[in-house]
C-alpha cells in the first residue's frame, strides 16, 4: 500500500469514527454502549502506534500526500470501489449484470451477447452457481446445455470470464480422477453410464454425445437411468473410472474417445455381465464389448466442397484444417475434406496443423490463427470447439466447425457448415437390445443413409448459412441426397486414381479402399493393440492426399 493510499484510508477512517456516535444515536438515541464497545473505545494506544502517529512527516511524504491523484489512480479507485460494492459472499463473484433467460436463449448465445465470445459460457454458469449458493433468486446450472426460460443468470466481469477460460483446457485434460464422484444406480432401471473425454459444454464432440444421452432418456423414459463423467483423461486413469462404474452396478457403459479403447476392453473382461460400448475404436469381443463409429468422411467430403468453393470465391485458393492426432480416423477425415475441396477448387491447397489434443480452446485458436496468417481464408476444424471458426470470423473470414448441430450457434455469420453426429438413435437401439436380451457386440459403422450423420444447413428443414457460395449449394445437396440413398458411400470417396501430396499414386484407378484400409489396420497396428478377427489393410491410411501442401507431413503419434 503506498503512502497516499494510507493517508486517504486513515482520513476516511477518522471521519467515520467522528460520525459513528451520531450514526449510532440516529439509529437508537437511547441505546447504552455495550461493555465491549466501552473497553474498545478506552483502550490505550501502543507505544509504536503513538510514535507512528506523532512522527514528523518528511518532505517526500508531504509532497506525496498533497499531490493531486492522477486520472489513472482515480479510475482505479473508482473501479475498486465499484467491485467492493458489488462483491458478496459468493466467493467474491461480482455480477456486472443479471440476465433473465428467454424462450429462445442458449447459454452460448447469452455469452456471445455479453462478451462477444460464445466460448465464455462456462464463466456465466460458474458465476451463477456461486451466486445461487447464497442467493436463491439465481438459478443453479447443473447442465450447461439446459437452461430454462425465467432463470436468473449472473453475468460476471470480463476479467472473471477470462480467468475461467484460461483454466478450461488444462482442467479438461488433467481431471483428478481420485476426486471424481462416482454416480449411483437406480434399482429397477437399466443404468447407463457415459465416459466423456471433454466437458459437455465444449460445443462439439462431447456435447454431441451428451445430446445422444438426453435423446436416449427421452426415448426410453423411466426404464433407464443415465449418468456421465466428463473430462476423463485417456489411458490408465480412464481404466480406473470405467472399472469403478462397473463396480457401481451400471448395466451399460459407453466410452466415447479413441484412447478409451484398451481400458474399456480390459474392464469388459472383468465384468462379463456388463455391456461395454466403445466409440471410434476397432476392438470387440463376442460377449459384452462392441464398438461404434460412422462414416463422417462423407460429411467431411461435402464440407471440403463448401470450403473449396468459398476459398475460390475469396481468391485465396487456400484452406486450413486442424487435426487433433495423427491416427487413421483423423487422417481419413482430413483426406476426405481435401478430396472434396479439389472438386470445387482444383487450384486450392490445404494447410494442416497437428495439435495433439481433442479439446483445448486456446491451442485450437492458435492453430487456426497460424494458418490464417499463412494465407488461408477458410478454416476446417477436426477438434472439439468452435474456437477456430470464431478466430476466422474475427478477421472477416469463415470456417467449418465439427461434431455438433449447434456448434456454430452465435457464429452464423462466419460459419459455412458443420458436419455433425446424431448419436441418439444408435444409443437407443443398443440399450433397447440390452433390455430385451437381443444386443450382440459388433463393429457398427453408421452412415448418412441410416441418419447417423448430418451437414448443417443442408439437411431437411435447414437453410445454408449466409456465407455459403450460392454456386456450391445445389452440388452439395445433390451429392448429399445420393449419400442418404446409399448411392455414394465412403468407398466411392476413396476410389482411385488418388495421389498423395508428393504426386505419388497411392490408389490406382478403379480401386477402392477397403474398410481395413480406411481404418489403417496394418499388421503392426493390429498386433500392438491386439486386434483380432479383422483383415489387415493393403493400402493403409497413412498418407496425405494430393491437395495438401507438399510440405505437409504426418508426424509420429508418440
């Protein structure tokens, strides 16, 4: 504390002490002072306090004390006073304003209005919950995907929001498994647990799976009880979480990230009476462990067509794509986008950034900004948040989000489309099968034909976003119709001739990649992950197709 602050504080305190008797009399002129107040009023000052009070001020002290406070000091003092006046017992949370939820509101929509950033919604939820703990007029936000009309929400300061966002990625990737509270089952119901790699409010992959869970609840009603654990790290930590859920007595456990494949298989062997479903993997057994995935390469191909048309319209002929991990799934989807791009922009080049994470809002934005700096005018993301689309929009450019139908909510002006998942129907079918005893573990690979996939703006009842070039709309609609009729499949996308980004032919003319090729099931990979019952690939998905920048490479996974 500087000297000026001391003097101002002392002066205010002195005035307050002078006014205290009058204030006390005004409140109750007949009140007798308590013994405690009398003792406090007559206590003798210490020698140190007396010396400090009677010390002669130095010339420097006098100059500082008499100096006029600067505009900056006055502004800081005013802001501090405002913060003090608005602080309560809710952990120091300050509401700069309150919002009453309307019928058409989403949390991300409110965040975009409040902060100009749809990704700040966790700050609103956290601040509102802190206020609700001490003020029942505020709502309690248990699920960031669900807010009700009439709820009162707290809009915190921008500084508070930034502090919450700054912690989000680290928290999501490093959840303390020992501190995770296990959900409980409900007797007499089919209990289904979901294990998520990210937070349910990521706006992408995990959000889409959670929407599938809610769909399941609506479809099967009181016959099911569902629960979820979010931000569970892949690997050994996941195995502990999955095992604990099985011990709790859950009937079905659904794990939703590639890195959960082996942990799920290990626990499945230990609990033969529990049904285990892994999403994005390639392993199963004949009793209680199956996997599901879908041909998202179809939607990525269409998204690439939209991106190519837009880059050509921009005059840049350059598209960027964000790739989470160098695994066959990500390589396959990235290649599909590049092949689609070349259909509408033969001169276009695709840049790529590997970020080695599924969910990290900061890193995703940085990757997007790097490619925008390099000349890309359209960004396609393969990770879990719409941050890259937002980064493009801030420069007046456009992007393509991923995973969830609502991924571009609030970003309509800068979004071209969203390839998204529809997990609800397959989850419902699986749980129904478990209930009636007909479920059999399988390698399920859904497609556009069975409704597992969508492309926002082009599905029935939807309108294309305003930035989509008019010329590409009928092309995409026609090909999407063929996909939905099962007339243009994932194998058609990867039918030769296809060259890699070095100009070498990798798929000869007339040859189509097999399912094992698409999944990159090399003999070494299958041995490493103990995958049995599948044919190894012959043209393995370990290359980048022509259309990628010739300098682009696939890095080692480790």
